[in-house]
């Protein structure tokens, strides 16, 4: 279960102020930031559908807006519902236990037509609610059971965040190259660190795609991963980042939800790539870029489908093309020169299919083995591991050579 770290009121208020500032200015304002050029988005939802005036949507989140992960879901939900003219109810701080089911039941009683839950451990309880209330559409992010339980009113969703992670990795690799060229480090010292919550495929897929992005521009890069055993534990995340820095990691990224790792990097002067939102306001000298899932296109898709009397896809995966995978503005005070131009080029390659994130010719696993050749896997198609190809949730869980896991108990 994901647990909140108990912190003092003053620190909690500081975190809220930091994220409010970031949300308000998107990492811009007086900061030396630069956006990637906009791309044409293919709307994922049926724009011809008329939404009933009494339509209501509900959202269940594990934490509240102090968690970057949950804040990302909440912000997109509010935005999508407002855009669609839909009334909404948010039920925050619901644990991965029967509390989630009770929250779902309460939202049904409040008249919600569509209910979404945002945490992996919520899935069983959302399925329980879906069985009990077949007239309500239930959706769950990060899960995998929709195709198994075969309930028309229950579906899973995720996004190809590996695309965003890969792009963020390219930015990291460019920074490493700059450090090598300036003499700050030698090529053999181009080691990144990664703070991960759990050893789930979702986390493994994320840090692997980040690493592969960095490796595509900095061939000598290696990476160490430290797991915390929690989605949100500021102390553990800060300690993990500090351990990685002590181990010689010269750039840090994360798949965890607090400001622990970014703040440790800012204090140590170590470049940082965050997740789920820009941290430039709190880390103006070290923050480079952040990737995130924009859930608004999915919310709009489901609202339109339910309003039209249809069930959404059993497994739905958003992409850069659908506006579901985004990068924050680049912090030019920390990023390498030319980062925006390079990311624009690579993003175009991902979108047109000339760049494949999990191209099996670009990496080996388990000490030299090649996926699709030495290891048979149904997900390997046309020379790439097709992430989110069977289920919407990430499935890549291989140990890629060049990445060292410092602990694996979680």
C-alpha cells in the first residue's frame, strides 16, 4: 500500500506552495524555460456526442494534491470535466483496500455515470463495484484485469509514457555529453541514478525507456536504481537520491511522487529529471525536464462514450499523438544546449515510427541476451518490444544490461 509520510505542517505547506507555483506557471514565468513546438493532436473522443445536462463523473485517488501522481490525475479530471460541461466529484485519500469500494459505492449513490480510480491497488475494489453496479461505467488506471474479468462496464487505461520517458532520457544523455565535453566527468563516469517506488513492470518499463533514451545519445551511460517500497515517502526518496549521488551518479531521475529526490539534487547541485510536473520553481539550477501523462483526453473519451450509450475500449492506451504524453518546458539553465531541437527531432521520429523506444537491436538483457532471438516473447514484433501491446498497462520487466538494481525487495 502506498503510504503518506508524516511531515510537519510547515513542510507540508511548503510542498503545497511549490506545486501550486509550478501548476500556475507551468515552469515558466521568470525562469529560463523553453517549450517544444506544439504538435497536431488527434482527438481521442467523439466530438459529435451531446453530453446530457445531468451527466456526472467521479474520481477516486489514493492521495490528495500533495502527491504529484494524484495531482496530475486531479488536474486533468477537473480540466476535462469543465471542458465537457460535466459535473464532477473527487474522492481523495482512498487506500488500496475496501475503502476504495466504499468510495465507489458512495459515488454511485451520488449519481455518477462514470467513475475512475487512479492507483494500481484499487483495481480489485473497483471490479467489485463494477459487478454490483452494472449501470455505471468504471475505469481504472495502471491495471490489467479488464480483459480477464470481461465486464462491459469495467475497463483499464494507461498511456505510452515510455515515449515521454525516452524523450526525457535523451535530454539526460545530452546533459551527460555536455558534462563529458566540459571535462566535468569522463565518459566512463556517465552514470545516472533512478529512484523507483516498486519493482513493478510499470516502474521497470519507465526507467528502462529513460535509460534507452539517454543511451541513444550517450553510448557510455550506465544507471543504478534504488527502490523505496512506497509511491510517496519524501524521506525515503531523498535518502535514495543521496545514496545514488554518493555512489557517483551524476544525474538523477525518478518514478516516485514526492519532492524528496529533486530537493536532494538541488541541494547537491546534481542535474535532475522529474516526473509528473516541472519542479523548476523549487529546483531552478538542477531541473532539466519532466514527462507526464495527460489524462484529460481519456476522461473526455470515456465521458463521450458513456454519454453515447457505449462502453469504452477494454484497454485504452494514449500516446503523444493523442495528447496523452507530454513533456514540460525545458529549463535552459540546466539542460544542455540544443536540447529542445534534439527532443523535437526525436519526438517526430517516435510519432512517425522511425524511432522505436524498445528497439531490440539497441539493447541486450540478462548479460547479453537478445529479445526475440535468445528469448522468445510474444510482445516482440517487427524488431521491437511492443509495450502496452496486449494490455494498456506496461509489461516490460526485463533487466537490461547497463542498469544495476541496488535493491529488489519491493
